[in-house]
């Protein structure tokens, strides 16, 4: 079949309501194939802006990723994932966690600029039955952040089972821009993950069986649903994308190759919207994009597995040329389909040309440089999980050391700009730092592209050249409650690719 034919076939399908029902039956359990198309689940909003504490019960549950098949899961006050926590700049956010599981759980606020004693690193794990009630002073600009398990040696397993949720921070400046902001209507949380299910629809996961690339799930799920559909207004729609996968790097693009505008990186709004047609997202990263559906056509979001589309190591672009430029690889189905409904009130305002002001430090303000070398091939031994169980593999290092909760690896001074430089001896790694946002200068030896020049807390590095960013920490983290830096491939993190630092 020629590429043109298969493409037209696909586009016809995607203009039909509920195109996701046409997903290949081979991927389905028999019970799923019979099911109705799934609507995009929208996590409940937990409003922390008025000072009431947000109750988050860490609990076991059961969730149908596809209609009719229940999978044992974990969640925060719900069966899978957690509510979207809404916070506001210059307002205190109080969280009230109760751990009802029979395993220890630490919960970290990823992307939050808060001191180490409320950051939720592994030192702050709740034993079974324990309560933790941190109050977070939100002092950072509007951003899409998230919360997730950060339990020593068990982060991958607990996130996989469901311990993750979104945090949305608002502020006056972002409110004034007129971007789509009706939660669940034209402002959608989109948590992208992948899972492997067995023949009975149960999760398959093993840290020790994970390959060097981490645990790669076979099936993409969006907010806990397989190939869901969202009915949205026929205007501008904001997607708050979170790569919440354990290990997958995704390439995001739309089935009709439409242009969208990226407006925010991990730590908030960029200076101006950046038009794009494809975008890479590494584990841990967030970005906000605006998709214009005013033409009335459905938009199918493709979440391609980077390892499969980076053909023969020739780069993502050769894979995408195959997709859009006449290659013969079959087109994948969308993992999320946006279907405009002209009856719904739509945001049709033009995008502002300027979104935010980002001030980079002058070279003279940067007082020191730290280098971090990530290595996957260390001759490691066992290390011990939070509850004393042995973790088989502790063989991935940063600067030659595996994570040790008794060791402070770096000591940083508060309020001073530093340059952090990252290089890998092997593999590609998304490096994440707690307690800050940073500004990337270089990625893998090249100047950071426009769409990476906003506030970030996760940066991709490899063995081709240094990734470099400038960072300043404005809060403190003590030896008892240090911050972490680590690879956000959760199996790398759990295998030791993490370090601790203080800020004083
Ligand atoms: Cu999202 Cu230390 O992690
Ligand atoms: Cu974090
Ligand atoms: Cu890694």
C-alpha cells in the first residue's frame, strides 16, 4: 500500500467522532474491543488556593484502563493518579497526606520552589499509617508541576502503579493573558504514561528485569485511559502535557501535521509562543501547548516512541520524514483525539505575542561551575530500600557514586548563580533538579533551541557534548532534608543515578 493511500485512509478515520474505536484489535483484550470509546478522564480539581488543606489519601484501588477490565492500582484519594492540585502564587498550599498502604511512600512536589523540609524527597517517607502535612509557600510564577512518589528504591514501581498527579500554579500575570483556562473544558491536563498489561489486564513491572533504557511500557495511556477522546470547544485549547512515563521519551505531533504553539516549559510561561509541529518530551518534563481547533477538524495527538522512530540511530527527523514525507512505515493511531464541538463557547482570541519576561544572569554573576557525569556501567552492588529491603541493582552513578541517603554529594550556597554541566558516558538521560527552575544554555553540545529557552527543571543530556544550564537556589535544604538531583528515568533513579545536596 502506498503511503499516500494509508495516510488518506487515516485522515478519513480521524475526522469521524470516536476514531479511537478503530484502534487495532490486536492491542486489545477481547473485553476491551467490545467497549465504547473512552472519554478523556479529567482528574478532579483539589483547590488549595483558599487555605484549606488538600487531603490526599495514598491508597490502593482498581481502575479500568480499558472498559471492562480492572487493574489493581494506587492513587491519591482516587483509584489511579491523583486530583489536580490548584495553587496560587503568594498563597500557602497545605497538603495532608495519609499513607494507607503497607509500604513506605515519599511524595515529592516536582517543579516546586520550596525548602527541602517540605520538598518530599526520600528522607521524608511516610511509614504505613503515617500522616504528613507540609505547608508550601508558593512563591513562583504560574506553571504546570506535578507530584509523585519519591520513595527510595521504589519510585518506579509506585509511580507505575499510579502515584502521580498534576499541580497547576496560577498567578495574576498569566491570568491577564487570556489563554484558555477553563479546566477540563479548554485547559486540559494530559498525563502521558505507558504501561504493559498481561493477558488479564494486570500491570507488568519489574525493576530488576528493566533493560538499560528503563521500563518501557507497550501501551500509551492518557490520564489513565487508552486512546481517549476529548470533546472541546472549536477554538483555542490548552494542553498541559506531562511526560509522566517511567522511562519513555515521546515525540509529540498531530496526525495532520498541524502547527501548534508551545507557550510554557517546565517552570512556566516562555517569553513568546513558539510555533512547532513536532516536539520531544523526556520523562519528567511538562509543557503547555495551544492547539487551534477553530477549523472544526478533529486533532489526533500522536505520542511516538522515540526509540522506534529514531530509525537506525539516524535521528528523529529521519523517522518523521518517514511519517510525513512519503515513507512506508504504517501510521500510528492517535493516543488522544480532540473533537471540536461548535456548540461550546470557544476561546478565539489571538495568542499574545509576549507571554513573560525571562532574565538570564550576566556571565559575571555566575560564581561557580559544577560538573556531573552520569554513568550506567558502574560495577555496583546492592543498596537498601527505605524499608530495609535490598534492591538488586545499584549500578548507575553520578560522578562515580550511587545514591546513598547518608551522603551529601554537593553543598550549594543560596541565592547565587551557578553553571551546571552534564555529560553522559553512555545513554540519554533526563536530569532533574529539585527546588529550582534553571535556564538551559546548551543541550548535548549545541545551543538550546527556542522552545527550550524557558524555565526548566529537567534537561536532556547524552554523550555527544555537554548540556549546560544556569541555576540559582532561593530556598534552603538542610542535611536532614536535602534536595535531590537525578535521572528521571525512574529505573535509573532507583538503580542509584541520584545525588543529594544542601542549600545553605
Ligand atoms: Cu520528579 Cu526527584 O523528581
Ligand atoms: Cu523534582
Ligand atoms: Cu538515566
